[in-house]
C-alpha cells in the first residue's frame, strides 16, 4: 500500500493497463455513491470503448432512476482493476468481492481515516465524490471523455451531497463544476425533481418527524424511529434519506440525530450539524464521516443517549466559541 496520494494522471495510467474494470461504492447508496460509481463507469465506457466496465454492489433502493448494477461474476475479477468510489472505510464497501481483483484504487472525499487500496485519491475539500470524478475527467480532456449520461449522473451526485447546494461543502468550484456538467445533454430540473420527490408514505413519516422531533435548550434535535413505528408507516430504512435533513430546517435546531431501529435491534444513527463538529463523536460509536454530516451505529437506546449527551457538550462549546468571536 502506498503512503502518498496518487495523481489523476497516475490513476489514468493504471486504468489504461486493464481490460476489465469493476467499480464499487458503499452500502446503502445515496445519490453521490451511485453518481460517482456509475458516472465514472460511463466516462470509462465513453473513453475506452474496448474495455469491459462493470458496476458492482447491492440494491440501489429508490435510486433506480439513476442507475442499476451489473451482473458481476466471480471470474470477472480475475486480472481486473477494482475502483471503489465514495467509501471511507473497508467495512462499508458494498460487495466484498472487491478484494478479488488484481489491483484496488480508492477515490473518495471523506476524511481518509482508513487508507486502503494500492492507489488512492482523497480530496476532503470536494463537495462530493461526483465532483472529484468530474475533475478527474475534465483535467485529462485529451484522454477522458465526458458523456451526456455521465454528466447526468455526476450532476445528481453533486446535487445530492450538497443538499441542493445548501451545505457548507458547496464551493465556487462546486458551482462551476455543476455548471460545466449542465452543458451536456440532460435535463437538470428533471434530476432535481426526482431527487426531491418522495412517496406518500415517506411524506407522512416526514410529517410525523417534524411533529415529534425533540429539541433541547442547547439546540440538539433528535427523533427515534422504532421498528414498530417504521412498520406503522410501512417505510424501510432505505427510504429514510429524505427525512434526515428535516430537523435542520427548524430554526432552533443546531445539531441533530435521526435514529432508526434496525431489524437486528441496533440503531442506525444519521447525524447532522449546522456548526459543531460531529464526526469525531461518530467515530466513537462505530461510525464516521464529514465534520457536519456523519453516520454511526448505537447498540441500544442507552448508546443513543450517550451520543445526544455528547451533542449537548459539542453544542454548548460551539455556542460559547461563537460568543467569544463576536
């Protein structure tokens, strides 16, 4: 495993050496996972039509309008290059056959706490992995060719991971990249509508979340979605992505968590913040992620409460810091 980050040019040279390239992403994919994975696949198909490019991974849930996975056989990995996009650590890689390939490349925008792969490229300042894939293509225009379909996928990934350009990760470069992608042959407002549309049952659950979210005096918001509640609304955990930002739309909420009970009994913790750094807290609970957007796992409600107690401390310290800087 190399110690230094690879350049785009070095990754391209590796790609050129392989006839079969299999691209993975993380479990429970979001638009950026699908966008970066499938977007890279489309770029490589368009740039190297003689190569065999495959997308591996589990179900895409309600993101089937973006892309579907390919049927990848074990023997396809023989002598293949494997690229993993938008996946910070090895346990989150969807389809564990990633290690069966000849060489592994990691491309990501999360903090690089788990340095894996024979080559890796990580840019934590990028809004999304889709932005990185677009940079990869645009910076090597002589060898790499953007297609209309690739542009559609990468645009969707950027829109998804920036919360429609609302999050602090949105930079001038992000906007320029999105604008460049919009020059290609797809309909951006159609992507925006598709990403913003939710089923009636999820809309009803969204109303429940806004009515029942708990908000502390320090601005810590929380909602626990039990198995019984999820069954009542007939909503699966894979359908809850659009619910996660909702507590943050409330003015009084500074940092929040959406805790979804899993069939096995533990809680999937979707953690967000408007200021306090939360990824270090997530790391203490079998998780991690970005400073203001992370995920974790809590074995029971007692651990959920531990996370909320840590959020209280983080919120208080952040508010004190803001006061001293006035």
